[in-house]
C-alpha cells in the first residue's frame, strides 16, 4: 500500500500541504475571553474566536451537522446570533464557491469548539479568520448543549455576545434594550440594491423574475439549471415594474425578519396574483404569499433551523427531509376559503415535528410556496422536485395562454 504521507494519495495528505495549513487557534486558556448572555439573565462565558466588539441579535440554534459556511452567509440569519449544536465547526475551512451571499450575515456565532486549521485544499480561509475579517463577534468553549436546551424550553431570545463587555448584568441590559424580531422589517437590509441577471444553463425555456428578499445563490443556480433566465430585482420593486419585464413566472426568495412587517412586498405579490402570474415562494416568500392570499402569520417559539426536518407532502403522501431556517410561520388553521382575496388556499405540506404549515397552493391562481428550502445549501436534496413543479406550472400557463 502506498505511503499516503509521501504520495499524497489515500487518506493522508502530503506533509508539505500540512505544513502550509493555517496555524490552529492558540490554547483556550491563552485566548481572549468572551461572554454571551440571553435576555433572561443567563450568562455563558467562553473564548473569543472572531472580531473584537459587542453584537446584539436574536439567539437561535441550528442543528446542521455540516454546512457552517452556508449558514453564515444565509441572509435569513441577518440580526441573529446562531448557536451551532454540532460540536466541531471550521474543520474544512471556507471555500470561495460555497458562500450563499456576498458576506457573512449572522450577527454572532456560538460554538462548542472552533477549528483554526483545516485540511481542505480548496479552502482559502479558516473560520476564525473569516469571522474576524467580516467583523463578526464569535465565541466558543460554550456548553452549546445546555444553551440549546434553554432556547428550546424558553424560546428564542434577544442576546448579546461581547469581547469587551464582560460584566453579565451590563451585557444583559444591552440585550434587553435591543429591538425584538417581531415587527422587524429586515428584507430591505439584505436585498440587492440593483437588478442583475443570471443566464439559464443552456437554452432558456422561461424568463423568471426573482424578488430578492434575501436570496440564497443556490436558488438562482437551480432556477438556471432548470432552463430559466433569471432577473433578480430588489425587494421594493413594484408589480408594475415586474410585469413590464414580461416574466413567465415570479420567484419569491427567502429572507429575514417578520413577514407581517413587509407590507410593500405583500401588496406587490397581491397585484402579481391578480395578474395571474405563475408564482413560487420559499421561506419568507412563502409567508408573504400567504399574507397576500389572506392567511395570517405568527412567530414560532424558537423557530426551525436545521437540515433534518421531516415534511409530509399531502398530495403525494410522501415524506421528505428538508432544510429550514425561519422564525415565523403561516397559520395553517386559518387558511382562507372562497372568501380569500385570491380564492381558496390549500395546505400542501406539513412539518411533522410540530404540525405547522410547510406549504400552500392557491386553487384559483397559479401560485404555490413552501416554508422550507428545497435548494438546501446546506441540506438534503429531497425537495428539489419543487423547481421542476415551478417549470411545469409555467409550461401549463403558457400553453393555456396560447
């Protein structure tokens, strides 16, 4: 059997590559102290990993075993301090192709153990260096198991993480003074400032307008892979401007914050529905479609953040494992019937963890949406058929209009 340390084959790496790796973090005892607090007064000391400073946000936990780079760069995490339940973070560094947006989006990052080295030849950054460069305050050496139990039992809470304010009472006061997530309109903080296009992979079958409420790049990749020329527009784009682009369909992206606070977006979607435009929504886009169709939304106790949620497809009777990242949900018990502004709304998917609504379809309009992330990144690919369903919906609408 060849010597992997000399040939570079097998499970090992060449010694010259190992020597080039970033140095690991210095021992925890020699690193800067950091402190995380929740608004209930609980304090969680640890060691600083990222930038110096103090950061405020809502503390939520994510149960993904891998995919920390995609989590960090997901715009839906804007103004949230994310607790990772998997023990080790940073093992494989960060690669240029795996960012889901142009920047790290989280307000803070909480870990049990952060790695300052990696063995990934494709990576160009370590996790600590990426967090520091992005100005993100992060902490490890935290009992994330106990912290996750506290959030699960008491709900998502305002939180603060700091390398400079180490008095718990002082830091708790800052967390309590921070704005709550309920009522927060955050899509405008993460949307694209100007329109841009993503060409279809190969011949274009459809023109799609993506309304960017905090879009992840993999959604655009999959639309392009399904033959769609995509024009991405800011969240504030009017229905008139969207329809002027003559789209075959409109895609409503994910995004952060309270959907009920995105009044302008809801009004735009309502006009698109009235125009009969095929529409597909994901995550925040799902919630906004629900509001436009007359279904209320509400805040979940601690949200759904992970890649292992079981979803029942009510029409097919099948179960899919799906990726989630949301703190609000459409009220599945209050879906409108014929009295709805756009006709009846039917449930299509349900989350088997807690029975909450995970998908809707409008009976009288060519529109549907799901609460979860069929594009994953990170997560399983069980739900990618939804992009095929969107293309099929546009095909049927085009044939009906011919």
